């Protein structure tokens, strides 16, 4: 008999999750359908394994992308946004970005409507996954990237345009800027104390909740003092004022490791951080950074442990969260039951952790580790893993389910 399902709520900074929550999903375009079919089976099996029938998810499909366009003539129906807002937690596969203008990006729309200010990307290595570095197991970080401000705010003026020239004149005449080449394009990089501190707060809370040893504020404050430098200063200030008893700044910590149960707060300049994650990866745990730094750093870290095929992601605000694959639609493999569902499946693990169903997440991790150890993997991994058997998307999901613990 079908379970009716209830709505997830959010009160006082905590999720309130019924035993049978309704979770909207967007299957995704291209390979999305293959991936979603496999992922949903893994999710349902993991919940059954972890909670023995007491809990289950009531999946609710919402349309976006090509599937929505074919059914409704609209790439992103308002109904989809409304349902996600109503149910608060959603998960999505990759969507085609149609070439040519005229349509809203789902991610941008959701980010704005639900104020999903933290892009969270955990990056860790799974035994057996081919990686380009010698010791990929040493990298195990969770990157919190500010999702709304910085150069992504979209305030840019084209070179030679009247607005750019006006702005240049204003900067020179009114604000004392000395040199700014005539005809320059100009972009604006807004970063607020509010926006920076709420991102850092989420990262610190995560480190506390998950017993992580440290958080590193990554910034380019040596050059951009009032934006990136302020991000660092606001971060330390927030750690002291709101989490003083649970954190300790690196400057006050003797040994440089987590002190007496307190989370170590440190900061690194962005360019040095790219070296650090390669040379001393095990010294970093939770990372909080501004939008553009985080964009670069999360892809670089994902590549270090074997690429985007297995990299999950989440966009999270206060009381809203959308989990998603970090790769695209891989259209040439659509409908072939071929590609790796790992990114969506691991996004589901993040979702389970976020809503407090960690046992289901842990079961899936064990399942993935088991499938990798059995060397039954999709083509992308099989072609680089000696002795591996290439299996379809659906069989990889079967192998994960067989190894759930
Ligand atoms: N989050 C999103 O919705 C998102 C992200 C990136 C790209 N896109 C869209 O996806 C479409 C294709 O973009 P693209 O080709 O630049 O990127 P892509 O990620 O689809 O493909 C890049 C490469 O990775 C491979 N690949 C991707 N996912 C894989 C998986 N799960 N398993 C194994 N191999 C995988 C592809 O075959 C291809 O060789 C475009 O319309 C783009 O706009 C969407």
C-alpha cells in the first residue's frame, strides 16, 4: 500500500523530518534518467536496510529541463519551484543548459528563491578509484563555498559601453582612483559581512557536528584587502564571538592540531592553498571560502581524488537544501545505461546526513566501497582500474545494494 508521506519542516535551526518524508526529485536530462533510476533504487534499499521499514521516502517527481519543456513548453515551470519550496529538501540530476538565451537557469532560480547561500562539496577518495596523485587517501575535505556574492553577483559592464565609461569617470573623479585604462570592462565584486559570516557559521557548525579537527578560511586577502581580506577577518571574528568555546584560532593553538576538543580555525591565501591540498592534504578538513575561490578549489580537489564522476554537491540555505550531481548530462551516453551514478548517489548520502538519517548514508558508503572492492564498476572507472569488470549503471547500483551495510 502506498504511504501518504509528510512534509519536512525546519524550526529553530533544525530539520523536522517525518518517517515518510515527501522528497521532490528532478530526474535530469541526457543520462539523468539512467542515473536517477539506479540512484533511487539505492536510496530506497539503504533506507530499508538502515531503518527496517520504519522509514521510507515518498518520491515526488518535478519537471525541469528538456523533460519539462516537452511536457509543458516551459524549461522551468513555476510549479517545480513551488513544490521544492513547499517540501524544502530536493535532489536533482544534471540539466541541459540550452544554448541561446531566454530561459532561467534552475540553479540560479533556486539559489535566489530559496537563498541557498552555501555550496557544499565533500571531497574524499574511495579505495580503488584511479587518481592522478600518489596518496589520494590523504585528501578528505568538505568545501563550503559562498554561493551568492562575489563576482557571481553578475555586476559587470562591457568594455567600451557607456555604463563602463561612466563608472570609470565616477571612480576617477569621485573616488580617487588614479589609473583605470580607458575602455576597460569593469566587474564589481561585492562581499558582505552578513553573507560571509553566515557561510563561515555553517562551516563551523558542520565541523563541530561532525567532529572535524579544523576549518580553513581560504581567501586572497593579501591583494583584495577589503573583500577577501575582510572575509578572513569576519570569519575569525564570528568564530570568536559565536563559537568561542568550541573553536581556537591557529595563532593561539600550540601544536597546530585540534586542541582539547576545540575546532582549530586557520586561514590560507588561495594560491598557497592549491599547493597545500597537493603537498599537505591531510592538514585540511573543512574549508570555507568565497565564491570564485571555491569554484576553482572544489574542482581541483575533486580531480585529485579521481574526478567529477563521483563528486557530490549540495546547495544549502536555512531550511532549504537542494542536492545535485556535479557533472553534466553526458548526452552521448543518454539511454545507454552506461554512465556512473556515483555523483547523484553520493549527493543522496549528503541529503541523508543533512536530514539526520545518517545510518542510510553510512549504508550507502559501505555499499560503494564494496562495489569498488569487487571491481564491478561503470566504464569511466573500469577503463583505468586494472582487473575491473565494466558493468552498466543499473548493475553498478545492484553491486552497491548488495554491499549495503
Ligand atoms: N549541474 C548541471 O546540471 C550541469 C553541470 C555541467 C554541465 N551541464 C550541462 O550538461 C551538458 C553537457 O555538458 P558537458 O559535456 O560540458 O559536461 P558533462 O559533465 O556532461 O561531460 C563531461 C565528460 O564527462 C563524462 N561524464 C559526465 N558525467 C558522467 C558520469 N556520470 N559518468 C561517467 N562519465 C561522465 C562525459 O561523458 C564527458 O566525457 C550541457 O548542456 C551542460 O550545460 C549541467
